[in-house]
C-alpha cells in the first residue's frame, strides 16, 4: 500500500473537520434540540392544565345554572 502525502493531507483535513463539527456545531445543535423538546413538553403540560381548568369551570357553571333554576 502506497501512502503518499495527499492521503495524509486528506486525513488531517478530515480530522480538522470532525473537530470543528464536534466543537462548534454538534454541541449547540444538541442543546437547541433539548431546549425545543423541553418547550414542547412544557406547552403540552400547559395545554393539559388548561383543559382540566376548562372542565372544572364548565362543571362550576353547570352547578350555578342548576342552582339558579331551582
């Protein structure tokens, strides 16, 4: 196998690319995805709380209407 200077240059360039992607792209990208996932989970939890509050309010309104009719 003939290893020449071009192959060594390509290996070095590839390693620099891997380091650059790992340092400047992968970390921030995974952080943004985690933040987005957390925001989505918070939004879904807030929607669920809102739905429960709506059900409680509707039952309270029905109780008041029944009381007013009686």
